[in-house]
């Protein structure tokens, strides 16, 4: 493969013209996000036709033409979500379609988190030299070793796509994968609702609605300040300090001096805005206060969730799929809370597509309704496995249904 370094707008324009002439593009990015609010893009690696293009994102500052060109194409990559999030955040648009080789591998029985190096070795038979996984991509010029690493990240992606696609079709799972891959290019997937930022802060579950109102105002302020300064949220106010401010309810900037992890510089720079956010939260009408987050299920419902999870794990094992690819624990908790009366209700609560409805929703409802039960077979032969049996067996404890 020819390798071209793209360092100016003219070269980028020529590359975009080449992109217009092909159907698929292999994509990877290198970025730093340790000390900034949004990921700082350093290099974009592409395969266009038979050539590799390395775009120096520190020199080519306007990448809008690239985003526009990709918006009409299928991109192929490994663990694409982080790459596509950068595209979504910076340009507000996404490629037309995506083929994620890590996701495809999961549907082929490789688990949820196989590395590109291991997948290339198993599927293509080539061992990559991953010697620059923690490289400083801000340094220039790029070293020969760095260039080799960047090229290796994309050069085998088309081969992986072709061979994994064949395996998926042979297994009758391509439509399953395709439905999941389509969600990768849904712009809403990468958009965060600022009004719900407070729910990510440890301690929110224990707060009353008034305290949550204050926490929400603080979370909105912290996000605004972090965006303005392009620094991580924790550089503005650490999470544990957010909860401490809610408890303190400061009325003036000097009150914040009681918090040892909020330094004098922060108090001087935006202490008044913190106090204002707290007072805004305290002044909210009751109707404006956020609702209490849903608490974990009680002991009986926790037992039901555990039973549902055992069935999901068994189905995943039967189909050589990772359980997390089928359904999340939080979704199972919703099923236990809402007590569905039909398999369609289960599918609605889980918000699953057609193949998951057949594979997961229907068996889950059969378990909830007592039509099947779970047992372990094969232990005496040294091959224990969870098995489904017909219902109406004598109960060994509480009922399985909510």
C-alpha cells in the first residue's frame, strides 16, 4: 500500500475527491483526551482504494470537507464508537453506514472486546507489532515506528470486513449485526442531554429532590465552565466536591473555603457562579425539581433479575454470543419492575429489535410466566450447563413471577 501524509488543505481536497469515487473507507483516529473537555484529534488514518492516507490533524485544521465526504460513505473500523463520537462532536454529522469489526467479531463468537491485533492474527494470520499504543501523537515529525503503527491500524480492515461478513452470513447473523451497526451512525447516540448530567455524579441516588435540584444546577455550570476552558469536568470541580457543595449550601464565595479540594484559584475564578447556581437550585419551585432516580429493586425483584440474567447468560452461551450484546442488566431491572403480561410487553420494555425479540424477549416472558424453569444438567458428566425445562415444577422458594 502507498502511504501519503496529508498536511495541508490542498492535499485534503484531493483526498476527498478520491473518497467520492469509492464505496467504503477504512477509518481510525488517534487522539488525546486526558486534559481537555473534548477529545483532541491528532491523526486520522484512512484507506482509500489501495492507498493509506495519514491526515495530520494538527496542521490541517479544517476537516469539514473530510466529514462531508465521509457522510456519503460506509466506514470500516475497529471499536468505532470512540472515533465516530469525535466526528459527531466536531462536525455534527456521521458517515452513512459503519462496519465495526469488533462488533462483527462479537457476533462471530469472539466476545465483546477482542483487540484489533488479536483479531487480525486469528482471521488474517498476521501478527501486528503494537509498540506505540501509548505514543504521544502530539509530537512532530511522526517517527517511522509511529507511521508503521498508524498504517497497521487500518491496512487489514477491508480484509476483516470481507471475511467476517462471510462468517456472519454463513451463521445467519448478518441481519443481527447490521441492525446493531446501524445504531453506530445514529447522531443521537453521541448527544448528551445536559439536563441529566447530574445523574452521573456519585451520591445523587441518596439526595432528596431539593438537593437534586441544586446538584443539577451545579452540573450544568460545571459543564459550561469546562467547555469554556476546554478542560475535563474534574479539573473544574471534582465529583466528590459537587456533593459537598450541595450539602454546604454556600451563600457567599467565602463559604467555599471550607472545602479543601476546591482551591483558592477556583474559588476566585468562578466561586460566585457556584454560589449563584446553588441559590438557583434552592429557589426552584417544587414542580421544577428533578424526580428521584429509580432505586435498585427490592430483594424479591433482585432475585427475579438474577434469574432473568441466568437465562440471558444461558442463551448467550447457546449462541456463542457475549451476554452484554443481548441485553443490559438495567434493562432486566426494568422488566422486573414493570411486570409485563406478554412477550410483546417484554420486547417493548427492553426496546429490542426483531431478532432480539425472538431470541431474548420470548424466553424471558416464558420464564416470568412459569412456562419454563431453569436447571443445571450434565454435572455428573463433568459438563454442567444451564438448561430450560417445561414449567409447572414444584417451587423451591418464592415465585418466579413478579
